[in-house]
């Protein structure tokens, strides 16, 4: 009789299988965040540099974001149906599910900005309002911070993310005022001006979605549902 | 899923990227290894079943058991009717269903345990690695060595922990390093660390969960290929239950496991493939549906399955 190879089963607690699966979902949501951040950075660059090819890439790559979100949904549905998660476990799955949906939508905003970049590139060149690249940069910093707070389950960091949303809102208002002036003094550039206004609008919406992820983290950490951006 | 309704965002298709950057139609290759659930193989198979409408089936070399219209009788009473299913290798297959649906009878037919009941007989065939288990000339003792069983109530022999594990190999004539075999069996059953200093103590002195793991060590000491488990956790507390389930996931790397459970959550948590049986008007059990555990518990194909797992029937 052959002896079995001597092997000690890994014993990492009675819910090791669930914990491994949960880690996998977290990895996927982080990956989703990284894809969206990358899309946003490229969309912003396409806008500034009138780079229509880069904008095309952003539009194509959105399929990856959608596909990964669907995959996360399936993983979470399966874990809820098969693993009977309770308390923090179920809150974490719900928070990740919602965060994935928000990230997918943020990916759509990046696509919209890429489309605006393509339309702007077809018009006579007009300098991009300087607040827009700043909004884009803050959005990415916020997104990264939100994802970090989600992984660390840090309520404090999540509240910090929400607080900084005011900066984005302030910049958006400033873009609006500048756009109104531009429309008055250079009506022949109305198309470019409105494209920029819409790009800023998408960034403002994107910032709100980041705040929503912060709310998910607060729910995850405390079990309380709270509006961080009333 | 792109936002629409934006008047300034003209809906044009993006130009296709250069050929070398053509997006992969199979979807993004960005899945992280750690997120792979262990049910993936079974899931693919089940998806094929749903898409094609074919019965769940596996490649021949992935099969351990193949049941072909198996019926089981006790005297004139038919306990199981016309069950055809396949049990895949190195997976955990759960049999679920209401009390009396024949799942234990079915399980016991897998290693001819029902031979021990005078009135029991079967019709149809059970192929084990392609061999008809009930054919003339098949030795039921050898069948039970290769296809071990763990029962509902832990039943260690009233002997030392060591002798419980060594018993089977001794009977089988094992002449090698018995100490090593006992240790490796206890390690595989995730019990070694808890008993290594008291191997001479009685197995019956252990806790229920430890006794059940001792029974698993005893089952694997004779080098089986398959482990059948008949409600292995129904006498255990929740934490001991979760330990056994984690152990099953380790064991499936080396063994094929078939488990009967009326704890649906256990089937959901621990198995890869789930077969749902119920009984007809004549009280004979039959197979309603077999699919990946993920599919059974998220989108069962049959209404009877859905009613049972959601607690509306059974």
C-alpha cells in the first residue's frame, strides 16, 4: 500500500474558505477602482492634449470596467447565497457591491469626458479652463483615498474623503462663472465653452460618487447609514 | 452601460483601436488569482448544461461514479427511482432533499453498504471508474476499502486514538511504517496537533468534533479514493461543523467526497456540486436537478428545487 504524501492541511480558522473568497472580491473591487482611476487620468489628458486616439482607448477600455463589475456582482451574489454571511461580513459584501456599481458609473463619466475631448478636438483650439485639470486630479486622489478607506475599513479616512468633496464643488462653481463670462465675450466659441462646462459637470458628479463610497465605508465600519454630503 | 441623454455627448462609436490593441472578445484578463472561487470548474460545467439543455456531465477521466437509471428497493418498497447522475473527481458533491427522499440509501449504494441489509437490492447500474460495482466477481470488501464512509454519529472504536487509525491498515495487511501512517492520517484529518501527545488515550474520550475527525482519519488511513459522508455534522456544534467543512475542502485535493446533508446551508457553503432529490407520490425518491452549487443556490432550474432551498416546501 502506498503511503500518502505527508501533508498538513492548512488550518486558518473555520471560515477560511469564506475569508479567501471575500479577499478575492476585495481584490476585484480594488482592481475596478484602479481601472477607473486610469480611465479618468487618460480622459483628462485627452481633453488637455486634444488627443482623440487616447480618448478612443478610454472608450474601448470601459468594456473591461463593465465586465469586471458584472463579475464582482456574480461573486457577491454567490457568496451571499451560499455562505450565509452575517454582521460585518454581510455589510462588507453589500458595501463592496454598491462600491462596484458606483465605480462602474464613474467609468461612464470618464467615457463621457473622453467623448467631449474628441468633440473639442474637432473645434478651433481653445485653452481648457484651468480648474478642470485640477478637478480631475482631485477626483483621482479622492478615488484612491476612498478605495484605501474601503480596504482598511477606516471610518476616519472615509469622512476625510467626503469632506474634500467641497473643493470639487467649489471648482465646479468657478468653472460655471468663467463659462458664463466666456459665453458673453466670445459667443463664437459657445460650443467649446459648453463642452468644458459639461466636462466639469461630469467631474463634479464623479466626485459625488466617490463620496458615496465613503458612505459605504462608514456603513461598513459602524453599521449606520449616513449622508456624508447633505 | 454608458450614460445617455447628454445633449452634448454625440453618440458615436469609438474608432476601433489599432490591431495589436484590439480588445479581447473573451473579456478582460484581469481576474486576480485570489478571487477564484473553488467552484469554478463545476460552474463552467453547469453553465454548459443550462445553455445546451444537456444533463450535467463530465469528461470520462473526470468521473468517479456514473449512475445509470439506478433504483433501490427494500423488499417491495422502492426507495430510489431511476437516478442517473455523475460524480466528478476531486470535488465535493452534496445530496440534498427532504427526509425520506432516498439520499442516504443512494449514498449507501455507492459502496455497497446496503448489501448488509437482507431485503435490499438495486436495479440499474453504478459504474465506479467505469467498472460495474455490482457485477459478479466484485469484492464488496475491496469496494468499501476504496470507498470509505463517515457516519452521522461519530463512532470511534473503544480503543486508543492510535489503534483507531491503525485498525484498518492492520486488517488490510499493511506492513510498512505504521507510526508514520497514523501520523499522516491524523494530520490530513486536521487532528494531529490536538492529539499527538495522547495517542494512547481512548478515542471515545475526545470531543464530538474531534471524534468525527478521528473517524475521518480512520477512513483515510486505508488509502481510499472516495469518502462518503452521511450527515457528518448533524451531531456537532456550529464551530466543529465549520471545522469539518474546512477539512473537507482540504481533503478534496486528494479525494472525491460525496456528502448527504439535510442542512442546506452546509451544502451551500461546502460543496461544489449539488444534487436535489425529492420523493414522488409513491414515496420513491428521484433526482430533480443536479448543477453547480453556485447555480443551485442562485438560480435553480427547477421550481421544486427553488421551493425546497427557500424553505417553501419539504
